């Protein structure tokens, strides 16, 4: 399997060689970081963020100035008319579910344009799950659903999208990141092309982008290229590794307000919900996010280069354009997938002594092995790796609060497979 790896080359030297060969890629990633950092900084300036915006209120959460400014800052950063930033979102899936249920009613049609969505989203939609889960799903509530299959399970079929979108299509779901699949994650350019096709067929159709894992990886966000609505998790990219929980939804005002009515209740919408003294962390996490995402992307590119050198298939390639923080590594054998995840766990700052084992997890069809000794449970902007125990046994490595942490983990794995 290891076609190119010189077993007599020290792992440290191999990594140093890879870094030297990646200078151009790293410079480009750092340029994107600087663009996004300036964008975030300007939003803080323009909205006059001050210490009083870190204070909290209790009870119903009425007249929370910090919450209102936080919404405005996120809206400006993502080029939205309005944003909803709340710790009350339990996960990225919950965030996306609020956007879907808030904007779709019985008889409306949802079209997934990039194949089958992520495992947990299939339960929200209603194509997976037990009887009670399906009863509570979109389909269970009368929403119609269709999918546009991928070409060869990898590429978006633009011709099929043009054919399937019509006046009955209420919303298209555009999942930016690949999830547990080997398809290509969608670049901003691909998202732009999808939005143009959809709007040409039905100008009133809502283009909704699942933006998880993609924030700040590129210099533009989906709302800048034609999307109407985006959503994501605060324990992924935009939280900068500091935010303890929550999610965000941003886009056109009417769609964000409908989503807020689903999160809280009609008549409350964006106006309620105590934030439990989390304002400062969310502001600070957003400020840190461009730099943290930059280090995570550099770590992913280094991993791609290293695994290319030692003969394992990985995607994206080190020279390809990035649109999310996820690096696929195909091991072909369950033992190697488990070994890689255990290496990541053994070098995590939290629970390094724990040994991950494959297990069934709610929302997933196959057993999954997960490695992530993170400061915040489930935080995938922190270095983690996981994968379903099914062929071709792909590890999905993501995150890294610091580039050096990723480098240390890769060195340890190289040392292990040398033995």
C-alpha cells in the first residue's frame, strides 16, 4: 500500500520536506485568513462592539443589547440582511432543522441538489429513522422531498438540477461539505452555479446552504454568490474553538425570521431567549475564527501531502482548492482506520488515555469510530477524526486549533506505521 514512503526517512524530515513543498499553498491560505480577519474586524468596528455587549440578562431575555449586536455582527460578516446567533441551538443539525421547518410547510417541496444529505439530516428529512422519528420529520409533516443524484457519486449534476427545479420547488438544499461520503465538497464557484440555475428556473425558490465546516475557508461566503439562507454550528468554524454551544442562521430577513419562529415560537422569534452569559465567548470566538480556520486548513493540506507521499488515497489533494476543513483519508482496512483514530485520540489534550472503539451512534446507520479529546464536546474545529465502519474505511480528519497540533499527530502516526 505504501508506494512512495521511504521507511528510512525520519518522520520529522518527511514532514519538513512536505512543508517546504507546500509554501505556495500555505501563502494562499494565509491570504484568505487576512481577508476574513479584516472582514470580521470591520464588523466589530461598524457595530461598535463594547464591554456592555458582554453583559447578560435573565428570564425571557428581553432587551438583550449584546444579543442584538451579535446578530448584526454576524449578518455583516456573512453579507446577510439578518442573522440569528443563539446558544439554544443544540447542534448543527438542530440549526439546519429550524431553518428547514421554519421555511417549509405541508405541500412544499424540498430538493437536495448534491445527492443524499449527511446521515443526521436524513432523519430530519424523513428518509431514515424509526417510526417516531419519521413521524416528526419534514416528510412526516407533509413536505415533499426529492434528490438530484451525483454523477458517479462524486460530482454535481447541473443538467439534472436544471431539469428537476420547477415552479413547485420551494427550497433547494445545498450541502457544502461532503459529510460521511466520498463526494466532492462544493466550492463557492459550484454553489454560485447551482444558485444561478435554480433562480433561472424559479426565482422564488429558496437556496439554502448547509455551511457547516466551510466558514472562512474561502474569501467569500455562499450569500455573496446567490444563496438566500445559510446555517451552521458555533462549535465548528465560526466559534473559533471558544464557543461552548449553539449555531447561527443568516440570510434574507424573512427566512431568518421564519427560522427564529421555529427555534422559539411564533410571536417571540428573535426577541427572546436569555444567552446565559455567553456573549463574550461568541464575540471572541468569531474574532479568532479566521486564524483558527487557517491553521486547520493548513493542517489538512499537510495531511493530504503526507498521505500522498506514503501512498494512501486522500481527498482533497494537497494542490486542490479548499472549501471546508475536512480531509478524507482512505485506508481500505478497518484496522488502519481504527489505528489512525486512536493515534489522534492519544494526542488529544483531553481524554488522551481513552481508547476509541467503533460503536452505534444515534443518527448514523453504521458503527462509527470517533476520536476527539476536545475541550468542548463534539467540537470539530478542534482536531478530531472519525469515520463509519464501512468500506472503503475512510477517516474524516478535521480541525486543529493550532497547526502544530496537527503536525504532532501526523508525526506520531508516521512513526507507528514505520514499525
